[in-house]
C-alpha cells in the first residue's frame, strides 16, 4: 500500500529523533514527492528537513528549507508560523557565522511574539538574540584573547548579549521554568567570564550548578564545575579551582567521557604547577598521558610530553626532561609538525649541554663558565633560588625557541612552547570552558548542541532600557533589516512554487489553524485525550522548530 505524505513524514521524524538524519531526509523528500494539501504539515516538513540538513552539515540546504517555511507562512498570512520560521533562520544563520544576517530575523521573531503576547516565543527570541551577539563577539576576536581584553566592538556585543540573557532570565523566572533558568544562568556565567567580571561569573555558574543538580543533569553539572574551575583560576583561587576540577573529573568518569577526563587531568596538573606542587602536577600529567595514548591522541601526547619536559627541567631532573623532550620530538616528526620539532630540538640541545656540564665539571669550573650562559649559574643557587630562576629561565629559553622557529617559517606562530611556561598554564586554563561556548558552544556550535532541548514555557516583560538594532537611527543593522525585508517580500511566490504542495490546493490556500497545535504544548496538554496522528507529528515538530543550544 502506498504511504501518504503524513506517514512518510512520521517515519522521517522518527529517524531524526533516533539520530539517523540521512534516513530522515530521504523520507521527508519522499513525503514531498507524494505531496499534501495540508499547509501545516508542509510547514512542519520544511522545518524538520531543514533541521536534519543542518545536522548533516549541509547548511545551504537547511537555510533553503527554512526560507521555504518562512515564505509559506508569509504567503498565507500565518503570523505564528512566520515567527517560528524567523527563529529558525536566525539561529541557523548565527550557527554558520552569519550573525549580521541573523539579527533582522531575530528582531522579527521578537516583534511578532510580543504583538501576539506569546511569552514562550518571546523567551526563545531573546535567548537566540543573546546567542547571536555572543557569537558576533567571538567572530570579532582572535582565539587567544584574554577575558576582559576584547576590542571595544566585541565588548559592546558581549554586553548586548548580557542584556538579552538577563531579560530572558527574568521572564522565565517569573513563570517558574527552572530548566530555562539554568540555561540562562549558564550563558550569563560564560559571558561575564569573557567580560572579565569573574565574581558575577562565579555567582551565575553557582546558580547554574544548583539547577543542574536539582534536575540530576550530570552533563550540565560537569560543564559547570569545569567553568567554575576555570573562573577561579583567573581569581587566583587555585585551591577552589582544583576542587571544581576534581568534581568535573568524577563526573567525566561517571559519564565515560575519556577524552574529557584526559583534559581535566591536564587542567588539574596545570593548577598544581601554579601552586608549585610539582609532584601532584606530574601525577595528573601522567594520567593525561596514559589516556592520550589509549585514545591515540598524538597531539595531546605531544603537548603533555612538552609540559613534562619543562616541569622536570624546572625541578633540575634533566634526565627525565631529556626523555620527554625526545618523545616530543619523535611525535612532532611523525605528525609533520615542523615548528614543534624545531622547538623540541632546541630544548634537547640545551638540556644535553647542561647535563654534560653537570656530569663533567666541578662547581669551580661552573663558576668560571658562568658568564657564558645563564643556565650555568643555576647550579650555584640554593634549592629555593633554583626553582624561582628555573621558571624565569624558561621564559628566556622558550622565547629563544620561538625566534628559531620564526627563522624557519616566517610569520608562523603555531609552535608548541612559544609562551612562558607558567603563563602558558594560566592561559590554557581559560580555554577549558568545556562545552560551554554556549555553545560556541564550539567552539560550541549548533552542530554539536543537544537537539532535544525543550523550549522555555515562560517569559516576562522586557526590561526597560534594552534597545534593539531597529531603535538605532541610521544604524547599519537597521539598513540590513530593511534590506532583508525587501528581499523576502520579493520572494513571495504563488503556492504552486512550494515543493510538496499539491497543485489542486494552490488556487485556494487554506490558512493554518492558530489553535493549540500552533503553540508549544504545555505539560498539562499531554493528558487531554488521544491526539490524532497528524497532531502528534505537529506536536513533535513544534517542540523542535526553534532549536536553541542548552548551556
């Protein structure tokens, strides 16, 4: 028996729910070939096939179907459908780095939901708006920028993101949506961190952690403990950082996340190094090394070998330092990393020279040669002085390696070991904002975000003073918004041009209902009778039409 468009769409939806997006796309395309007279069903298909294509990394196809959904809604005058399509387009454009293009769609989504008094939609629009400005700030900045040291333009974008997140937070708090509160606190915590407001970042992350624990959400708790550890590093509170990193470590083991477990071991090792507890630091670096070898992570293995070599040199254990430097060189050559190999060679030459000197000369001869090398003077120092000057010496030695590398490859800065050792450790901690790139995420992006996020079920009135791009006269975004509107108006076509719509309905379009099937169903709606197959499909689709990444 031939399957109907609805049957095929339901099969496609099930495949997508199970993560088989390629199969889902195939069934959605078959559904459109069969065709339907139901405009709501067609809109749902456009939305879901767009999402499936996005998950597959075929962004242009995703945007094409989201645009079909928007034009269908505008053609038939479906404001609720237009709002949700704008939300999908805004989020999708943000996720592929087209933030300026995303802004007008987010603004339209917010405007329509406010006009309709749709608080759920307003919450979603504000949340996506915050994500857009957060992503825009990241686009403006180079990857190594320190928190609190962004450009003026990027800082302004981050502050704009904070405004939208705060409005979203107050709105969902008003109606008691605890899950949405957790996501908002996570976003705020990360954005405050980037702005260098570490105290407020800690406060937001602590609230995020409480909500994650309330829901038994271990992945969210793991992310938040990691973020708290990174923030405490910047506050100089290393013991607290270690506490949260160790909690992160426990959760990664419970979740069987071996790669993340390795990263957390490395972060703990870095923190113990900052505390100059080198014995514990080595223990955690060795744990990282064991997992890196287990996972065949050669980059991670090279990095920790370089770190251990530096640490052993600081401790004047040159034999171990040479062993790890040789391993670093071996891996760099294997991977074709010329910069890393050059750094390892320079380190090896220095270490071999010192080891020969230590073995074959007396303290007197060392003193005679002390004018030739700063390193030779290290042997004449007390243990405490040697530790202090070893760290300083690595700053000079690593800079020397960097100069050597730059002579080999002018303009390249991608070399392991080109920063000072302790500065490297501090900087590395800041880049461990694991999974919380909100999700730049990532670094956290839409392709790796949780696809099953349940939209907020609450929203509040806007905070006075929050401005939107359209309120800035002459602003570039206003021009862009009007340009987008004109472009979309030009794209309004007759219904006969929509794929999957049977020609028999194109002459007299049926406006979709704006009843409960057009809204995100509430928890209480699930107990009201037995829904039809059609409404079940719409219910599933409505929940996923506006995809926003959890924090």
